[in-house]
């Protein structure tokens, strides 16, 4: 197997694990409050990252005040905020809808970069926003109750948190290895979610076994294992090419929700995923066309 093919395999497996977090979150949310489940996730993942950090001989960075503040905001948004909002949203909406909404992450990241960080909009932005917006619109059928609408809004809030995490990472000046960053984010996520988890006063011992297993799976397989697979893949494949594999996450979420949770796939959800995948594909197609044009230009 060639180096590139192996990279594709690692990236595919990583995105399948990301998609599986929707199913795991749905199961966990049925038996645990959102912040309790969030705190448990990071309490399990953090020791694993610390062991990997020690085995690899890497050390945690010592950032200055500015970078420390950015890292804390990253941890609050992209770890604690993302997980808690996703868990809370899945208490009211289906895993199928949540998987489609999570697929809008690349588009939401672009919008946040333009609106919040003042980056120049790319030519394809309007098309991607329109397609992603259409995908979200068709998820809400006429006459839907307030529950699914609120749940979808919470999941979209989780996507916004993850977009902030991605974009703030570009603003950190100190160089931090992916493993060290994952360790820091797990520590910050645990510290941020623990007070809210204690306030929920949910006896973990009384939680359903399936909820506890789902949290353990989320912490150890997608969080730690997904990290290892993703960076093993990106080490063999270019960053732009690797980004295309993020489109597999919502597809995996859709398939796994149907297979494992037995949620019926409706026409609106298929239409939603089609619009979202189109939104992800537009920038890639335009980049490919521009490269081809540059190669033909003498």
C-alpha cells in the first residue's frame, strides 16, 4: 500500500470516528446530563493524552499571557462548549439531523472568519452559505414542534463553538504540537465543565450502562484514536487534500444513526446532506479549476 493510499485510509477512518460521536452523544445524552457527560469525557481522555505526551517525549508549552487567553477561549468553546451543546441538542433532536448540521462546519468556519475575524470573503463563500443554509432549512419540516427546533439550534451552537476553536488556533503565536494542544484542550475542557457537572448533581453510578459506555467510547476512541488517525493521515497527505475528507463525517453520522439507532432516514435529511456536501465540494472544485487553469497558462 502506497504512502498516499495509507493516508487516505487513516483520514477515512478518522472521519468515520468523528461521525460516530453523534451516535455516542445521542446515547450518552439519554442517560446523563450534558455537563456530566462532558466532564466524564475529558476525565477519561486527559490521562491518555498525558501518557502519549510522556511516551513521545514532548512537553506542554509555556505560552505568554495573550496566547494563554486564546487557548483558554479555545478550550471553553471547542471542547467544553462543543460537547455540552451537542449533548444537550441531541436530547431534543435526532442523530440524523445533528449529523447533517455538523457537516456545515467548514462553511460556518468561513462565515465566522469573515464576520468576526475580518478575513476577506472568498468568491465561493456566497454559494457555500446558500447551499448550507438550504440544507439546514429542509431539516425543519412544516409543523415541527419546538423540541427538534431547539435541539437543532443547540447543535448549530456546537458547530459555532468548533468553528471558533479552529479559527482561534490560527491566532496563537506560539508553536504547539497537535498532541500538546489536544492535552491542553482536554485539561481546559475538564476544568470548565466540572463545576457545571457538580451543579447538575447527577449520580454517575445511577446512569445507564449504555450511557457510560457511550461516554467511554467517545473519550477513548474518537477523541484519542481519532486524533492519532487524523494526524497520521495528514502526515502522508497534503492539508488541502485532507480537508476534503471532513465531508465524510456527516455521511458516517447519517449511516451510523440509521444502522445503530434505527432512526428512519427521511427525504428531507437526504436533501439536507446533499446540500451540505455540495457546500463543502464547491470550494474544492473551484480550487481544482484554478490550479488546472494555472497549469495551462504559459
